[in-house]
């Protein structure tokens, strides 16, 4: 009874709230291969971040959100190194930054090293970390904040977006 | 997992997310009804998301009793063992009110036991507002049967970042707690300026934690998200932390809390605008030699390292573990001439705990011993020694807390 009442309450609130993005997809050891297949022959940006304890990630996401507003169809894939339980917290951060519609993933493995190895064996977990994949999927690695200047130059060089 | 399990898991996920939505809604409604809340009232708000709390605290007291501090379901529990970890006392709850306690990765509860038996604890409480928290303290004066009401050590009254606490005692009544603190950054922003990094603040007590002096600042412009370390030397409490040199060189600094004297102790030149989430460890042995372990990806060197500092002179960095196995998150313990270092590796399948030991104050070392493995989520290993015995305490999701003794006949 109380459950039904609360569900109704939630439903009413849900209508009153702005549209929210879907939950992030679970990132597992074979997810990068899927992402690369999806972008076969095309450049894309793989941005690693975290909800908890990474203020630099927020700075980078703010820049990416700004860029996504002017560059329609920015080929951006975000992967959070948190857990699927933090999906809602992720969306709470991404939505106001204009990144609600971005292809968003979250680590889904009790051993994050397993997933880090699948992405980059030399990565110890420092965040943010960005990989810029060109059309042939050769990549540049940016350790720490990616500057807007560098990203804009990369976008121009690879004739990406707009 | 077969299809039926998959469906059940999905249903559970849906149910969890529905529960979460319901609690968020109720919370939102309560907050709206209650109006503005103060920082202390925030503590009673239930968590919206569950966090892993595998990171535990451990220490050996003067009599060789092993003490554990662990967080479960938002409660902090203390138990102890008189037989090296075979049997533990019934856990006693520390906090009188449940609170969100940081107990994963580089944040863990700290525990120390003074010579008179006073049990002292510090931890970082996570507040609902992003990147904010409080450094908390409690103690037991009846041998761990009951604990004082937890108190907040940061005295700035700000809802800002206070976390990555470290605790050290001299055993005879002096207590020090250091932590990373966002108050200077916030104050600079309020004044329209900027502030690079965090600050390091501390509080000291001269009566085993009954009263603490006002907070003092040890350093400004520190790395924001790496654990700090603190030990009590003959010259007083000494802290190790990842500092900011220039705008973004994240090398380590060592400073004495009493004199404020500070020195740079690594020259790795790690320039990075990021959160490494990877601090250093510190211990002092019976002869006053300081032992430190740290991680870097600097221009000068990369990986996990050990060095000792004797009469102000630092030994060359000694590499630890395998870079291919992501050796990291080392900790060091020392007593008498015994020095023990443990770290975690990932061998491609799961986590492995490795340890090395020195019986001559860090001059020579045993070869690494592979002490334990786990295929699932796990804490970083904690080495402990009283100068005679040495062990590594390791918590993992599947196996629970394991006390791993080091083979006394390990090859040199």
C-alpha cells in the first residue's frame, strides 16, 4: 500500500522533472572493442572520469560539455571508473554540464585493474585520462586534464564534428 | 550466469534503482520540509548510494594484541585478537549514530593504542555535498569496551573537503591527526581569487585525545586526493604527503608538525593535472630511521619505490614490485630493526599481495613473498610488526580479513 503510494508519488515527481538521460552502460573487458566497432573508420574521443574524488574530471567535463554544445555529433564516449551503483550520481553530474545525451559507460568489475588493462596496461588509475582515436584507431593518450586548445586542434586535424 | 539468473539480477537492479528513487524522493521532500540544514545535521541523512567499505585499519599494541577497525553498513566497529588473529573479540561499535565513513581505496579508518591502553580512532566522514567531509575522532579508555561520542576535529565550521586523515601517537599521551583540508581554497575563491590544490591541517592532543588544540596549518598547495601518512619520531610527529611544487609537480614532502620544518623528499618530477589517488607510506624504526614508500609516474622515474632517511640523508630510491603487474599502494611498518613493506599487484587474473622484510633497519631486504591472492574486490594490504613478529593484514570481499604471517625463514 505504502509502496503503491510512493510509486505514485515518484511518478508525479517524474513528470515534473526535466528529461533525464538513461543509465550508463556497463563497461566490461570487451566493451572497448564494441566501442571501436561502433566507430569503425571514424575518429572518437574516449574520456575516462570518476564521480568521486576527482575535481579535475569536473573541469574537463565542463570543457567537453561546452564543446558538445557547439560541435553537434561530437564523437565522445565517457567511461566512469566508478560502479554501476553510482549511475544516478553520474547522471546528476553529466546532465547540468550538457552531457546527458553522451554515450556513457561505467566500470562493472570488482577488479578495476582488469578493465584498465583492457584499455591501457600502463594506466594506474590517474584521472582524468583521455584517448584521442584517429580514423585508423591509432590513439594519443592525454594524462590529466585535456586542454580545450589541444582538443580543438585535434578536431580540426581530423575534420571531426560540426 | 544463465538466463534465469540474468533476469533475476536485472530485476534486482530495477528494484534497487526503484528503492533508490524512492529514497531520493523522500529525502528531497524531507529536505524541502526541513529547510536549510546545518553541516552537523547532514550527518543523519541516509546515503543515496552504497559505497564499498573494504578498507580497514589495523595496529598492534604494546602487548602484541592485534586491533582492527572496520566499517560495515555505516557503522565503525573495533575488535581485537590476543592470538595473532586466530580469534577476535566480539566487535564493539564506535559511532553512536550511523554515518557515511570513507573506507575504500586511499581512505580508511585509523586505529592506535597508547601504552596505558587508550584506544584512539580517526576517520573521514563523507557529507552529502560533493567533495565535502569531516575528520572525526573517538577513543576508548576502558580497553575497547566502549567509545566516546565521535567528535569533529576540523574546527573551521565550513562544509568543505576534510579527508585523507592520518593518526599518530607517541604512546604516552600525545596524539596528532593530519588531513587534507579545502578551507584555504574556499576562502580564496570567496575572495575572488584562486588557490592551487588543498592544504594540510592538523590537530594535536597532549592528553590521549581528551582535548585537542586548535587546528593548525602545516602546508598549503598539496595534492587533493592522495592519502597522507604520519609517524611519531623522537623529534615529534612527522607527516608525508603528495605536495604541489610549482603549479602541478606532484612530488612528496615531509614535515615535522612541531617545528614546521619541511623538505621535499622525492625528485620524480611528476607533472600532472589530475588526481593520482596514490599516496605514500611512512614508518620509523627503533633507531629513528624513517622509511618511506611511494608511487610516481614522474619524468625522472616511474613505479613504486622505497627509500630510508637517516640523519637527514635519503638513500637512493629502491624499486618495488612489477610494473607490468601494476604494483602499487604500498605501506611500510617498522619496529626495532624490523622493517616490513607490503603492496598489491594485479597478475592478470586477480589481486596478489607481495611483501618484503628487512631485519637490519632497511639496509638489506628479503626477496618478495607472494602472501595471498583474491579474484574479487580487495583492500590494500597493511603490514604490521612489533619488532619480533611481522604480518600483513588484508581484507577482500570474498575471503574477508586475513592475517598473513611472514615466513621467518624467508630467503634473503
